[in-house]
């Protein structure tokens, strides 16, 4: 452990004597037990000594990584398969994993995780232990291997490789001869099981006492980890679309195999890496990676999803029996849903949106995991590629230049070396960094030396020297691996960082300053029940003090908004938005333009005007609507309730002329609405005419007994 003492403005930034003595007594560890006799002060002292493993630290340093969801759902256009699909539905003709890696590299990503087996049980590699996969398709005459292709492309482009292997397996659940939940006995089994004609080059062998399905799972893990590596992350989803016969997972055996065959890998969904609690790219304003456990995570088998708003505050730590370092991964998809459907209706996140999540996730003590689903041609769609390249360019433009590169201050903070740091007394004068000439900045990056000193900062503030005095420009809570502070433009030659609250004495290893170029704002649109549309800048959720100013207006002053309602792309030649306007059943596209630069296009489908609609019946599993007159309907949009964990996953749309006699119009299926309660669209294969519409739930998210609908639109 390295301690550096800096004399700065007459203030010695040093460890308090008491804390220094404590450090000598207490070891830094990945997991520290809490004793029943521990005081609150002792628990916090222990929390300050919890550190990431080398593998976890390397995973944090990846910062921005990719997810690839690819499989039968890409061709059936569903989010959830059922395990009964004929493998030939995966009608892949060509594959270009080099194109994937080139786009991911351009985005600034450092690793990609491929869904080699989703919940449907379909595998994307040449497994010895099943025929339900790529080997039973026409792709390369059954000899294709997507994992092999991607592994080669990763080596070519310098990307790390991870795998998503679903513990759930609907093929083995639904197949009468399936192994999942077959009530087989636990017996001693050798992993891998030898298969005639398919020997392994790796001669390592394991013996585990397991049942049939765990043996199957271990055999497949062995294949992946020995023939496609090196593997840097193994991603275990916690989803259970369907259970059978009380099947349990022998995680200790899985873990032993992974640690032996992929020593550099972290395990997602267990003790190494956890999710942020949603699938929408949402981030906690305070994300502690030192979290409480009620059992030893090193020996546990069942790991709960950590979805609480508060995971690591002092109040939570006081309840712990173990304190453990488990970092967050902020995951979402670049497209609406995890699998590719089409380039016509499926919405794609804008560069503004992706970059915002990047700053919140990476700058909020987590890793950003962005899903990019390949299309049915085995490539990333051009729209997705454009967003990835623009995001990477924006990251490089903003964070590729450090405005403090010629600054004066503690050299340990300015050398971009995480192994050097200064310790900062929260009662001291703070850290001051000065530049030879005034600089204009709106981003500040701060990092703690978590590998050697743990997570300690609980609150901090940043001041700028303006007009002869210090003025606070931003404040936030914890720092951890990295905190990105965002604020309106400030021009100054001196910045001060103050630690307001901490767990023992923090160690700061990096401070850098950056400037994000002002761009036209992202837009949002709302329509009243009478059909009046309002367009305005999307509210910015910076979460930090900004002098009481309107951040959106300050960042984007002088822009104009232009829109169309006929599906064409808006430009400066389109209608300028000046006041709310009337709009019926059509598609709105709008763009903000600032200094000749176009922002991201807002695309919002508005349906039938709802004035005159009346309820026509409601139960726990359906809602019926009287439209007031006969209407032509070509689809619907469904917005689930954002709170409460309820929402329809799938169901049927029925229509009626009299509200009594109903006929089926369409069936629909959405993805996981509980973890991502965003607006979803279903487009009819053929338009229908009706006065009454009934939306009937066949499956409700999270197994709840009733659905909760925030809004329904018909178009």
C-alpha cells in the first residue's frame, strides 16, 4: 500500500493518526465478516477495507462493453422463445462477426458477451451434448459456429470475449426426454463426459456429485471455456421462464470449473458482478459496490437480485453479516427489446441517449453493458452501427483530452496512474488544481484508489474560482471506481475538490477535467386527450447542483425545433415548432437544430385521439374500450405501470362491433416489462375495423395476478 503526503496551500493531506493505526490492524479483503459484537463504527471501518479482486478491477476498467442477443428469436421476431422451435427457423445465410467487432471497437467497447444459449436452449456453438442448436440448421451445412467466428474476430480487433449461458433451458423443460427437472439422482460424474469422435485437446478432468441437468450444464461450460477462450466473463441470467420438478443449480460446481478453466473471468449474477436492478439503463445516483450479505457469498448457491434503491448506505451495512465487493453492471439494449425484429418499427436509441447512459453508468461506479442484436443477415443494422460510431467519437472528443494536462497540483492525481494517490482529510482544505490559463469545462472525473484503499468517499463537492472567490459548481455522493460530474460551462483557472463525508480517510488517484461540446437537445413530445401536441427539450436528470439554473436551457440556448407528421425526416426546411398543434393518428418526427447542427430525431407514434373513449369493461386480466364510433386499427401501444412490478407480457387483442360479441384480431408478446417498463408497440399484420377493443392478458409479468396499465394507444 502506497501513501503519499502532499503539502498544499499550507494544509497537510494525510491520514488521521487513529485511522492510520486501524489500517495496520485490519486487512484489505474482498469479503469481510461482521461480528454480532461489532459496533457501527467497526462495521464502517470494515466496509472501508473491502476491495475488488484483480479480476473485478479489470472488469471495471473495461467500462463499456457489448451484449449480443442472437438466436431463433431473431427470426421469429419474439422476445421469449418457448423451447419448442424447430432449429431450422434460425435461417442464417451469412455472418460477419468482423463487422460486429469493428463497430464495437469504434464505440470504445473493450469486451463483448455473446448469448451462446438463451432460455430457449438453442446453442450457437458446435456442442457435443445437444442437437438443439446451430448444428441442426442450414447455416454452413450444419457446420457453422457463431462463437468460434466471434472468438476469432475478437482476437483480430483486440476485444475481450464473454459468454451468456442461460441456466434456464426451455428445450430441456418441454422435451419429454429433456434433462431439466427429470428427477435424476445425484451421483459422481466425470466432467467432461467423453463423446466418441469428439476428443478434447484439454485433458483436465473434474469429478462432481450432480444430477443430469447439472452434468449437461457443466459439460457445455467445459466446451466453451476450453475451446473458445480466453473467456473474461461468464454471464448467468437469473430469469426463470418456467420451472420443472424443483430443478436446482449446483453453482459451487459451476464456480469451481470456471475458476479452474477461466482464471481471469468474472461471474455475473453471483458474487463477482451484479446488475443495476433494471434493463432500461437506469442508474442509482449513489451506487456502492461494497454491499451487505446475510451469508458468505463465497459459499452461497442462491443469489438474490439486488433491486433496492439503496444497497450500500451505512444503514444497510449495519444489517450485514458479511461485507462484500460486488460491482454493478448497467445493462440495456440499443433497440427496443433484446432481439432484432425489424428496421421499420423497432425503435433504436439515439447517440444522445447512449452517451447519456455511458456517462451515468461509467461515471456512476458501474460498467455499461449495451446490447446490439444482429439482424437476420448476420450483421449489425446500419442504424445501430451509426449510433455506435457516433457514441465512440463523442467519448473520444469529450474524454480524450484532459484540460488539466498542464495544470499544477498533486502529481499523483494528474498522472493518470491509478496506482498513485493522495489521501485527503475530510476536514482539510481540499484538493486544489490550477491551470496556467483559464479553461472552460463542464465535466470533472474523479477516481478513488479502490484497489488499495477501498470505497470511502460518501459526499463531495467541487468549487471553481470565479470573480475572486470559490463558487460551488457541483456536488455528489460517493465516488468509488469513477465519478463523472456534469455541470454547465464554467471558465476558471482553479478547481477545488472537497471531501464532505467519508468512511475513514479516502485515497484519490485521479482528477481530470473535460469539456462536452454543446449540441442540440434531445426532444420529448406529449399529446393531450384532445390531440394537442407539445414538443420540448427532454428533461436532464443531472442530479447535481447547478446554481438553481435550468440546465437544459443553459446547455442548449438558441436552438430551434422543426417537425413533420408524414413520416419524412425533419430538417430546417420542415415546419418550425412555435406552439402546441393539433395532430391525429400519425407519426411525429422532430429535430432540434443549433448552430446548423442537427440533434437526434424524435420519433413518436401517436394513435387515435382519445377524446370520447369510454371504458367498456375491466377485470384482473383484461380491459375493454368503447371508441365511440367505428375506427380502423392497425396496431396498439402499451405502457406498463413503472412502479409495482406489474405488466402484461403477452395476450390477445379482440374487437367487437357491439361490445358483446368478440373476435380475435391479433396475439402479442413483449419482453420483460418488470425490469424495463417502457412503452411497447404491436403492429397488426392486417388492419381491422371496430368500435370496441379488448386487450386480454394471457401472461402477466412477475407472476402477479393482475396487470397494471399506465396507458394504451390505438393506431
